[in-house]
C-alpha cells in the first residue's frame, strides 16, 4: 500500500444527506485507502486511489454506520496547486444505496459534493454540500476523516 504523499484535502469527502430522506445533516466518513502515484513531470503528479470505510452521523439515523467505498484522483501541480475529484458509493444497514460525486481544488476553502440516490429511501431529489478532509496518513498507512455537511 502506498501512502499518499500529495495534498489530498478532497479525498473521500462526501456526505449522505438527501433532501426529503430521513438523514443526518452532517457527519464523518472515516476511511482507509491505498493509491498509486504517477510522476508526470518535475513536481507534477497524478494519484489514483481507492478507499473503504464507514459513515458516522447521528445514532438512529438511517445513514449512520453505512459502508463507504470511494475512487478518485488527485493531480498535483509544480506550483503546489491541486485538483481532486471522485465518487463514493454508500450502502446503509437496510441495503439502500446512494452515490456521491465530490471535487475540490487548491482555490477552495471546502470541497463540494452532490449526492444521487440509487435505491430505496435515497431515491429523492439530489442534494449538495461541503466537506473538509483531514489526512491522518503515516509513512505506512493511508487513512483520513472527512467532515461533511448538507447545504442548508
């Protein structure tokens, strides 16, 4: 497993709240990840990663303790700027599913996400929100926490 040595402020940062669904309006995605970095040029790289984890929101909320699987990319520029985006797939304890598309770049204070329901109670109008990712990786382990919030 490679440790992400890139600024991954956007990694796995997506929420789960859908307008009209009985969701929490904020929470955390806790993930472990692995990735591969391709050097494109001096100081310019592309990292492709995958991650798995769990969503923590309000106990009793249908999305609490849902599984999360994510795929994404981070492009790091020679000037230390970055662009990141990807998708996360969620399954709750009832087996209902939804997907998030997320994105961020070095000009944004918070990343953005848009959620689309795939089955069951999440088949409602798409919802949007923000997130902040905290990289907790070490030299031997890739992990992080995404603090997300539904747009109000």
